[in-house]
């Protein structure tokens, strides 16, 4: 069967037929406390899986087992689970969520010949409606190996472009607004930093506008620090994502405190009329530097809240996913209570934000 590239898929879309009868409604999530009624000044999000539900909308398979029938079955399961996650989030007042890159397994790999954007158009339409009704701000984050900006290899660059096309198509099918972004890293620094950075600029220069308008660039904890990545993002008019843990593990020279880092990052979003979003994680005490802890510590949470302004989002990168988010709510409520008792604190800190 002939391989259809992701670059051809958007153009290949024909007007959709009238929708079929909807599938049976997914199992309702467990009863939950009523979502907060206070207008959000900040919001917390989590990544890819709901541990409370025990699902992640990321079932995949090995390339050797990736038959069209197998892939279609996995896609159907993942989309059903994503619907359940959206409804779970809405019931708990969670409005920021990152979709795992395996929503469509092996989507950017040549082995996947399923025309999933057509075969599952009705499912994506329903998910888009649910996301809109429950006010889900969505994002995706391909692995650095899957979407490297700085590689000198034409093969790697082509694979990165396919991965970005796939991710952008998912966000487009879900009818997400411009603040729904694909978070990407610069990549490696071979053969040397100036050459790699020049390659990243060329990649972004040649990126089609429909993809450029879907990406945001994040610094990392191994190769490229915040002071190196921020100018790259600004030069191409895309948002910069700040990460507290990355900034500690791979600090800039001179160093950037969290407040300065977040303000610089937020400006790149606000210049585009978008709500800023930052990453928040704590260091695991039992793993190498940069490894995410199960939960975000109270100290790191406090540092993030002191660094942001009202109207910003924090994506939690914690091993305990939604459970880590729900745990931070207890700390946030205690903080809000303190601010209520202290007029001076209330004037300087945003509160009651989910």
C-alpha cells in the first residue's frame, strides 16, 4: 500500500459526510467534588495520564506488530480514553492537559498507513466539542529524538517535520485555539554549538506557517540553557517555555532567578496575545539530576506562584500526574486562606487559581 505523507493529509481532506450515530457513551468518571466557581487566575495542568482513572490514551505497539487493524484498534481505544480524561478533568475543574504523542500510535512512522484523520473524523469532532465545552487547553510534547531542530541529518530533520505535522493535525482536529502548542527542544549540539544553533535557525526559517503557529520552544537540562534558547524563540516569533527544574540543573550564565525567567518567557506568549504557560517539576531525590519527582514540593510550588502573574498556567511534570495536581490544591487552598487574612499579601499575590 502506498505511504501517504502527513504533509499531504491536510490537503487530502474532503468535506466530511454527515456524522454517523454516536458510539455508546464512555463510562462516567467517579463522583468528584464540584469544580471551583472562582474565575481562574492561574491554572494547573498535568501530563498524558490520569492515574485516578488508570488510563492514558497512549496505547501503542511495536513496529513489527503495527498492522492497519492493530493500529486502528489502538487509535479507537486511545480516543475513547481521551474523552474520559476530558470529562474527568472537567469534573475536577482541571483545564490544562498534555496529550501523549502516542494518541495515534506510530503516526509519523512509515509503517502507519491508516488514514486515521478520515477514519476517525467523527471521533475527533466529538472530542473537539467536549474539549471546547470543558475548556481544555491542550498541548503535545514530542520526544527530543522525535523532533530535533538542530540535527545536521536530512533524515532526522524530515522525521522531525513529520512528527510536527502529526502533532499539529491532532490539535487542529481538536479545534484548539492558538495557545495550544507543540512543545519542542532544540536538540543536540553536534558538531559544535554554533553550527547546531545555525541549523535550528534554518529549520525554523523553513517551517511552514501552519506549523510555526503551533510550536513553542523549551530549554532543556542537558545541552541548551534558557539564555541560549530564549533568543532563538524570539527570533522566530514563537513562545518560549520556561522550566524551573531545567533552570536549576542547567543554569544560564549569568544565572536567571525563577521570577526573571518566568517574566521573560511570559512576554513571548503575551506578545502573541496568548496565555503564558510554564513547566513545574521537582527533582527526584533518588535519581539523576533532572529526573522528575512523584510530586511537586511545597517549596517549588511556592517559588512558581511567587514568579507568575495572574492569568498564567503551570504544567506539572510529576510522576504522580493528576494526583500530584490534586495534592497541590491542598497547598494552594492553604495559601489562599493565608492571603485572605493578610491584605498586604493579597495585594501582591494572585490567589484562588486553578
